[in-house]
């Protein structure tokens, strides 16, 4: 039972434009959300997170928005760069405080 | 650089032949995790160690075991691998649970193939 869903398997964006990656979740007990980035042949690396007490968190070119009522979060990358091309995983953390529930990932391609 | 190292990167074993994957960390993190990721699927948590305390996820098959002899090392043992166990196995670490949602630091994974 997939509690974290990334419904777009892939996304292609031109360099310099905005990339928007979406994530939906079903478990209302989730209260901490994280985005990971994964290059081929490497493990996922932590990118940015947000607590459920916030609706926005920003770190340089990366911003995560959380809409708790819609159980939806999104990652915005502005401006997109070719080096951002990777698979992006959304993950959510609930009662346990540690166990991460991952989505299946969205493969982002940023073209020059 | 502090990191999480998984060996080997690629492992091939025969159907039913026990196999052990290893993970080491220089981050000195209390918590170590093992995930299974099948092709185009989400990483799925198998179990984790909080220091020496072992915590199994409810749906982790009995075929999967783990050992953590010290803070730095953690092993994943698959007692009788089946074809369905072919996957990428990811090891991760994090600091203790003190604050919620601590980011986990991942190794580069071991890709397991079953013949």
C-alpha cells in the first residue's frame, strides 16, 4: 500500500526554467517530509525537508511547499540546471520519528 | 570524508545460496537502516538498528536477517535468496531520533542478482 505517491515518473524541463516535482500522501499522521536526489549508480542524497508546522521551506534554488489539507507537497527548482538531472524521491515520516516512506521517484531531465 | 560504504557494489548469488551484504559508516551515527529497492519501485525499509537494538519492519520476510557487531558496521544476511529478492539494497544511517525526520545518509547500494 503506497502511502507516498509520485504520479509523474518523468519530467523534462529546459535549462533556466522552473522544475516542479509533485508528491501526494495518504497518511495524515505524516508530519515530516523530505526530498532526496539520486544520480545513477549512487545512493540517494538528502536535498531539503519540511515540517508539517510550516508550509514552505527554501534552500537556494530549491523550495518545498506543503499543503496539508490537500496532503500534497511539491519541490520547485529555479532556475533548473543540467546538473539537476536525476531521480527525485519524496519521503514522509510519521509517528515512528524515523521510518521513511518513499515515493517511487520522478526522473527529471534538464535540457540545455 | 565521512561516509556510508557498501560492499560489494554488485553481488551475484545462486538461488538458495546464503549471501551477506555489508555496510560501514564513518559518521558515527546511532541508527543504521537497510532498504530494499526493486526496479522502478520506492525504497522499502526492511529493518533498522538503534545502537544495538534491532527493529524489524512487520512485513520483512524471515529470510532477511541483520547483524550489527559495532557502531560502524552492519550486515544484511539473506538466508535462502529467491528470484524475487533480486534488487538494490541500500544502507543508510542517521543520528539518534532526538528530533523528528532526521535526514538519512545513504550508501551507493549493492545490486543483488540471483541466478
